[in-house]
């Protein structure tokens, strides 16, 4: 581990040092003296946490009363405060969700009603004439204006959460890969592999599974029937393409189409990062193996998708940029919208599963929510 005290027994051991694992570890460390984190990579947030759009979501899309809605809205406010306090580059720039035709207007109106019922404040309807005056490069029938949406530097956020965890006394083991989980004598035994094929066993009565893409695999190792529990995940890769300087762009740094049915994705949208670079993405591709190689032949498809509301965009103005992979729950009904799973089991295994978007936005709130579970269990500082 990264602390001078090289102990291998913990009160709580967190698997994964992404934004969720680090946030959870920091909050739980307020209640327990010995909290550890293991991470297979050499640094934090190398997978889902930093391979995304870097968007702070307002909470428009998710089911009423769901964990996604609650934790997104709470997390959004916590995240803006944290970014300001820690001087993390960010911008509350607002976002447009556009209807590309008259036929989509009713669906956009339903989304506006749903979002307001979710408690998302300050949303505004923009009709075609007002939209044209403020966004001359867009060709859309109407739009929802979401002023509480924004963008941030995800890498800077991850590093700030690493510092927070370390300052809270959390011991972090980098390049420490979990290879097996056993349960014996009222404690968990985690078999880990380090550099130079060094193996060790770490002990803890409670483990928190924040392993992101591998959450269902870890749960199976721990003896859980992930299919019966609804914990099985599938991997969805999303590619991003950058726009050249000659491409038409909107005035608003965030423009989204109406989301796909069942929220398989929010649709290929436009995002301007804090350095001024415009990107389009992500698309959605189901994959079986971890692969971050971006598709080189998607410029035509991306341009066609964007051209529905951004006329003048062409494939020649798009270049492959990067790819991200997110864990989606493998639901039997594809029309169903999945929720975050935050489940504490009687044997001290806490499962955090299906944490895709808006996981970045919700990360600080998830940490606090997990700490609340621990308080209810009788843990106290």
C-alpha cells in the first residue's frame, strides 16, 4: 500500500480507485480507522472515470425516485462546490436538448415535464424562433435549456479525490490486481497480485466493490449469483470524434439530441471542453473484450447523426479522438432504464454496480450515501 504502515488487515477494503471508489473511501474513512483501496492500474481513474464527456449532468433523464436521479442532483451540487473549493477547472455553461423536427416536440415536452417532476430547477422551453436567434448554426424545432449543466476537467477531479482520500488516511495500493475472493471466519480474504508476480492476501470484514467494469465479475468471485440478483453487466464502448476548426459549431458548449429509447445512450452530442476543443460522441457499441481502439471508419455515421440538427457538418471535418467503455446492467427488458445498484449484503459485501452516466456527476453523493449505510450499520468515528 502507499502508506508506511504495511498492514494487510483493514476495517474496510475498497476495490477500485476511480471517482466512485476514492469518494467512497474518503467518506468511510471518517467512520473507520483502517480503510484501504486496491487498484490494478498505476494511478487513479484510468478507465470509466476519465474516458467520458466530462459533463456535469443536471438530472433530466432518469426515473423519478431512482438512485440515479437523487444522487445526480445531490452530486451535481456537491461537485460544483468541490470544484470551486479545490480550484478544479470547470464551467457551468448550460446545455441544450433539441428536437430535430416537429414530430419530436411531444417527446421533448414529456422530457421537460419529467425533468421538472424530478426536481430539476430552472429549465426553460425554447421555441424555434428563439432558438434560431441564439443558435443560427442549429436546425432544430425546439429545445430545452438546462442552465445547471456544465463541464469539468475529469483528470483534475480524479487527482483531487486521490488527495482527499490520502489526507483522510486511506491506504492505496497501486498496481494491485484482485485475483480472487474468499470468505472465512467472518472476514473477507482478497488475493491480490502486485508487480513482479508478488502475491498477498488482504483481510477485511467489509469490502466495497467499486470495480466499475468488473463489478459483476468480482461479485461472482465473492459467491453471488449475479444473474439472479440483476447485477450482470455488459460493456458498451463509445467513440468520440474531434471537430476541425472549419466545422460549424453552436454557441452553447453542450448540445444533445433527444435520448435514445431505453437510454442505451444519450445520443451523439457535441461538447466543447475547457480548452475550446469540440468533440462529438459517444456512439454505442456492445463489446465483449476491453478495447479502447477507436473506430477509424465512423466519420460518415457521426456526420449523418449530427447533420440532423447541425447542417453543414461533413465527415471530412471529423477525426477519431478517443474511446470510453461503460458498464451497463444486462437487463432482460431493453426498454427498461437501469438504476445504480448500492447494495449492502449481510456478509459485509457492498456492491456498487451499473454505475455509468451520471456516475461522474454523482460520485461525491455516492460516497456520502455509502457512508450513511455504514452509520446505519453502527459504524462511527
